[in-house]
C-alpha cells in the first residue's frame, strides 16, 4: 500500500513506481501541501513530485520508504 503524499518527510529516501518507471527519490524540501522538490538518486536530477505524477497514477503506482 503506497504512503500518502502528506506523510513524506524531508531528507528521507523513497522508491516511486508509476507507469512502469521505478525511481529512487530523496525529498529535498516541501514546496506546498503535497508538492515536494525531489532528487532522483539514479540520475541526480531534481524534479517536483507534481512533475513525476502530472500524467496520473498508473495501476502499478506505489510509494514506499527505503532505508
């Protein structure tokens, strides 16, 4: 069962699965209610969580904390 977006914590690492893509992300800062600035730990690029979920949540959507 995926973690609710409002339960994400700055500095923690999560595994995000959505639409067939698996990403390891670290939450860098909270921008607004359910939007966060995140760092992709595989590519070292920065995104907002909104950018990663803007096309919706697929049937395989999962978000879980690692470490």
